[in-house]
C-alpha cells in the first residue's frame, strides 16, 4: 500500500513539473536590417524576457511568449536611436515592449515554424518565424529570420526607409523548472 501511494505521489509530482526555458539576455540577439536611401541600416535589440515551452518530441505542446525592451534599439548612432525611440517610430514611452506570442508550432525534420502574433506599438499581426533549435546542456539555441512590413505596425510613418525589413533571431534559452 505504501509503495502504491509513493508511486502515485511521484507520478503526480512529475506531471506537474514542466520543462520551461527562459530567454537569456546574455547570448541572445535580435537584429534587423532595413534599407534607407539605398543603404542598409542595421540595428539590434536586447532585454529579452518571457517563457519558452519547447519539446521537439511533443511539438503540439510547445509555445513561445517572449518580449524585448523596445528602448534598447541600437544602430550605433545615438541621434538615430533617440529618434527611433520617439513617437513616430517605436514610441517606447507608451509601448515599452515588443512581444511575440505563438499560436502553434510545426516541425519538418530539424526545422520548425512558429505561427503567432507579433505586437509592436499596440498593433498585432499574424506572422510566421521559421527557426532551428539546437539543444545544449539545460538550454536551447533558437535561430531564425523573417520579414515584416514596418507600416503594418505604424512604425516610421512616411519616412525614407524601406517598408520591409528583415529580422534575425538568435535566442539562448536556459532551462527552468516550474511546479
């Protein structure tokens, strides 16, 4: 009887423990490239937060809910960065984060695609992000890239920059255990 109760308690405990990964700001990058007057301007963001539930053996239960700090925009030009933080671009005073929440994740071999909503400046759009996932010791490295139209999110108004920009992700996620 004691053995049965012990096994029941262990199985209940194991069912409640869920492997979750947390994006690590150190080692993670979100970079972008956009055309401006025929030249490419590159930049990046930091300030990763959120949760990543990822199990390549049970992809249907996997999910992403990740934010970045919009005020960390960095193009290696302080004047431009301050302008990008302003109301006509990222409006970081009113919209301090950029967020992606997945609705589903699919797999094809060693490649995956996350489908979900990207929210910038309070505007949400459905996007898909093809990515790879490389396991490490108690961590995953997620790499992918996608393109978006800045006007879909009200970023930049009628400025001289291109409408389409390319975003590249390299997210290091550390394993957490939640009960």
